[in-house]
């Protein structure tokens, strides 16, 4: 295919992808210095309709990015279905540099590569096609090209960026790390495509051909993958057999609430929390008292310190992005608290029960959620998840009260009555979610919530215990 | 109106606003320490449907925010039509603190207040209602309340934030600055509402009543204001009488292009540019050669250093926000270059010519654009605007070529032919835009562009001259 035909085909594929919104495409652009990565990125922007082509360049992470989970900044820039993004500089550039300068051992590097594959598998399952281009030059070619660049006043600035390419030892360490990378992913659907960086014209055409091929693959509608085989449940009726009663009278409540709020105000501001942040998830049946519990928690916080995210069904635009995308956008920075009134567990609760996503999607979500929360915890973010448990007749009483009081009526919708009809399915889904995603470092705490007073105090007490353990360790 | 009726009315108004999307509302929350600002913010979140209430807290600006224009971070968080945002901490908190600690003289403070009013006028004209709440306490009340807080383990952390409230001198300086603020805006539609912070219950109710009143005002559809009276044009036929011819043969072009690209590569990386960034705007008729000129410019840049924004008609979501909002989102950070292939001038070009906005909107846009660009320049951002000028028959030839070549066909749409029919109106609108927004510090540079070679070299030469002047000053 000559250049003209290739450009015509690229444009056609790009427009078809945009119209169909079947999948998204990420092109990873990596390789050695002076191999023409930037030139090819520009050529592709020229050949394709650049209004619909995202070019995302990731340099060294900023301070805020360093304090966030490793993949946080990449999550922010994911293309939506129908879009193509060129990631120039990406997770591999960061990992390779760390390996070259021995900030990562060979073993640690291998572990990071395995994490990268998990990340890519998730994206793949969510409809993002990833294609990897490696722009290569031999050591000799690289030196010649560097010399040419140094003599070219337009491009001179390109020389000497990033790692110390002029040192043969560094070049060879880089190549050794790259080889480890290629081999690790040799058998993966996300293997590397080698582009010879020596001849500019042929380099651009090779890259464009691979991009075209990927775009054409992306036109085939994304089909949900196979169902994930899940281990048998140990406590399938966890929530069903739970006693949701626990008494607390108003006087005791007021006393205990003030005491626990004071403790929360103390622990949240403990010096050991300075480099941490807090994520609190609330799940449970409608009218379980999530909103009231959240208000008793935020009473001890400054509005500048927390953010409550009330989660409902994803919008049309959000559906074009991976399910976890909108939650990654709300990860709190240091010293901040993010409270989720419903959360990413929607995938394995309402979406599962109402059949909004196929079994293949929700069955793999447990592992994805565990991976997501583990990334937060690894970065020092405290993750606590509450299930507020009420009985079915208690819910009915609260629904009826909401319908009676004008300024509470907005809280009750036909959806709530609909969900109530599926009570038993929710209980099953909830039990399964809790069992499959409970972890000592990101625990589920089940709160008997028939009595609101008790539930509110219990939430604070349990949260304080988690924080106290961290601050006193 | 008692609490129950007030809550019911607040919710009704909130839902009606959301459904009508007539306007947006910003509630500014300011006042002295311990007057219950945070408590009232929480109360309003409780009384209203907090799923549709944005609470934005602005603390001390981050490093990136300090390097950006003052209003940049507020632009990022503006509510869309149909939304309500509580701005807890805002431009006034920053200005008042600066005044208290004498980082601003009385005169400088007054100037900043005038700028704030310009900003608010723009928001108002774009359909955002602003209401200002001042939470007050006397010096004695403030000390008593501070003492109470210090004795309350849940709220103790509130004491000692921000300025040194415990020093009577500081308190009085704060109040003096506040008085200057209130008086300056006494006659404005955006005057301050005083809330007595002493009685918690009455404080919350007063604030809620004012918010309700504002929501109800916001239900009335936003009507475009009066037309802005514009000075008579000095050069109404500026573009009409222009000679768009200028020759350059291919050989000279190649030589000059390389030379100018080398200079651009040099100046863009000059040490005097380290704390600056660059904004380049391209306007002109369809097929004037904007894309080609942009590619010759970016040839000297790393993809990590620049971003090209191709501007088309605003999306439905963008229409719910002030016109300049999406451009504020693309302001380059230090060391970066943002290139606009069409721009905010759309308001006074295509939107004016095609009647997409009333005269009242585009006639005030010149002043808003000048204000916007002046804010960028004041923060060290270099702003250069190119008008690529071609003759009508040249455009026809290029249109026909685009239709003939398969991989160029995507560049030509019925819109282009439609715009061509309004050629003369565009020429008039373009001439007016240039005259009304040209300024030595953010100049318009008119480029004869019948010959593409000449245009590309001319753009680079002119840009280099601007950068050289800055770097050599």
C-alpha cells in the first residue's frame, strides 16, 4: 500500500471508528533516542484527521502525580470509545528509565511489567485496543543520528533529553531492559511491533500500517470476553442471616456520637495521616441510612477537606470509558477524604442484579476492584468500606416516611421501589461482593442499621479503630 | 417561611433549575472565622439535593495555580447552566488575606476588586447568577466562639486556620478590608448579603432564604443584555483591500524555512522563556493554509512541548458554560506552547456571521477577549495571533483540489462551501476583530497567504521577531 492509499485508508478507518464507537485505540510510542518517535507522531497527526486524534505526552511525573498511584495519570487520559490516542511517553518509558538507573532490580522490573499487563488486560476487556510500537536503532546508528541532530539547528534540542544516551553503557542497559520487556510480552496479544528508525520514510509508513491494522480491528464491535471462573462462595448467605438490630437510645447516642466525632477529628489530623488520604465507601439497600451516616462523619471535617461523590448510573459519555474511570478521577490527594455514597461496587450490585452488564463483565470486576483498591492502599490511601444492613420491613417504613414528608420526597423514586422487588438478589450480590473483595488492608465493615443511631455511631467507631491502628503502628 | 417549607421550596427550585437549564448559580461564601460558614455549607448540602449541588473549596493556590492567571482556577470549576455551586473560599478570600498582610496596598486592593467585578460581569452576561454571603461576627463574638470551639474536641481543629484571627489588630484589619469590599460593591447587582453568624439556626435559615431567592431568579430565562456600544471602526476594509500575494519559490522556501525553524527552536528554548509559555492563534478563511503553517511551526517542537487545539462549534455541554470556558482549560503551563487552529475569535467571526449568537453577545465579546488575553499576558504568557489572508479564487482552487484528492477530501465539508457564500461578511467581521483586539503586547499579524511557501516562512519570521524582542529585552 503506497502512501496515498494508506492515508486514504487511515482516514476511512478513523471516521468509521468515530461513527461506530465500537472501541478505543491506544498507540504506545516507545524506543531509543533519535529513532524518530516524535517525527512519526507528527506524521500520523498530519495523515489522520487530527481533530479526532489525541496526542498525550507523559514526561516525568509532577509532584502530585508522584504522590498518586502509578497508573493514576494514565487513567485520566484514556480515550473514549471511538477515539484514538497516541501515548508518547507512557508507563513503559517510566519503568525502563527506572530500570536503567537501577531504581528497579531485574526482579522488581519484572513485577512492574506484570502489573502493566494487568492494567492492559483491564483496558482490553473494557474495549480499549492497545498497540505497541518500538522505534529501534543500533548503538552505532543512534550515535550517527545524534551527531546529525546536534549539527541540525532545528532539531539540536532533541539531543540530550531523558537518559544519558551518549554513554554506551547506558545505551546497552536500556536495550537489555527493553529486551526483558519484549520477551515478557512476546506471547501476549499486546506484543511489541518493531519499527526500524533508520529510514524516516519507511519508518512512518511501517508505523502507519500497524496503526491502520489496529483501527480496522477496532471496528469489530467489542464483545464481552469469557466469564471469569470464580471460587465457590464460603458465606453465600452472609447478609441474609445477619441480625440488623442493635439498640441505642437517643441520649446515649448523642453522648457517643460527640465522643466518636471528636476521636475522628483527632485521628484524621494525626501527623501519620499527613502523607495519606482517606477513601470511605458506603453501600447498602436504599434507605439504609447512608446519607445520615455520611453527614455525622463530615460534621468533624472542614468542607475543604472532603468530597462526597454520590454515584448513580453512568452517563452516556461515561459509558464510553472503562467502568472505573470516573472513580479514578475522584481519588483524594494527600490530607483529603473522599466519601462515596455508592461506588464502583455498582458493577457487581445494581448492574449485575438489573442485568445492565453481562456476567462476563461483572464476574471479572471483583479482580479489577481488588487491583484498583490495592493500588490505592499501596500508595498510602486508607480504604474502608461500609455495608449498612437493614431489614426489608424497616426499608418499607422509611420509604413510606419519605413519601409523606414533602422535603424528603425527592429521595424516593420509582427506581427505589423497583430495586426493592429484587431485594433477595441484592442480598446475594452484596454477600458475594463483600466476600470477594474483603481484605484486611481494605476491609468491609458490616453495620447493623435498623437503628439509625446505632449505625451512625458504629460507623464512626469502626472507622476510628482503623485510623487508630494506622496512626499507632 | 419555616424550615420545612423552606426545604421544600429549595428542592423544588433546584429541580426546576436543573430541568430548565436557564442559568447557573454561584454562591460565594465569605466572612470572619468561626462565623459558621462551613456549618451552613453543610446544612445547605443537607437541605438541598446534594447530587446536584457542587461544593468547591478553594484554599491557598498550589504552585501550578500560582503560576497561572489569577482567575484560571476559578474558570476550571464554573457551574454549567442548571447547576448550583457553593464557592467556599474564592477570589475574595485570597484578596482579603493579601490585603490584611499588606501584600496589597489599599489602592492595589481597589484595582483587584475592579477586576473581580469585570470577571463577575462576564459571568453574569453569560448566564451565571452570583450571590454573595458574608458571615459576620463582632470581634467579641468571634473571641467567644473561638473559645467555645477550642473547648469542643469535635471542632477544635477549626481554630487557628488561615490568618491570625486571635490578634485583635489582624481582626480589625480584616474588617477594614471587608468594609472597603462591601462599599465598593454596594451599588452593584452583586452586593453582599450580611448573615449574622451568632445564632446557628437563624444563620442557616437566612442563608437558605437568600439562596432560594437567587434560585428563583435563575429560573427566568437568561436574556442577552443590551448591545455594547462600539467605537467607530478606523479600518473597516482592512482585509478587503489587502494584497494577499507575495512570492517565494520552492528553493528559497526550503532554505528560509530551515533557517527560521532553527531560530524558533532557539528562541522557544531561550532561558528568558523558562517562566513563560506561548499561545499562538491561527485564524483566516477556510483553506488559508493554517494546518500547513502549524505543522511547519511544530516541526521545531517536541510533541511533549505543544498542544494543537482544533476548534469547531461548541458541543451541547460546552454551550451550558461561558463561551471562554473551554479555552481557559487549554492555557499552557510554563515551557509549553498551545496552538489554536481557530479560537475564541469564533464568537466574533463565525458565530456573528452565521447569527449563532445575538449582537449583544458578540458586541461585548471584544472587551471580554481583550480582558482574557490581557490576563494571560500579565502572567508572562506570550500571545500572538495570525490572520492568514487569501483571495477568494485561491480558496476555490484549494477547495477543488481537496475534493479531487481522496486523502484530502475529509478537509472539505458542506460547511466550507456555506462559509464561502458569506465571504464578504467574514472579511468585515475579520477586519473588525483585528482592529478591536490588536494590542502591541498581544498583536495580530496579518500574513498574505496566496503563496503557501511565503505564508509559512512569514509566520515563523514574525513569531521569531516577537520572541527575540522578549528574550533580548
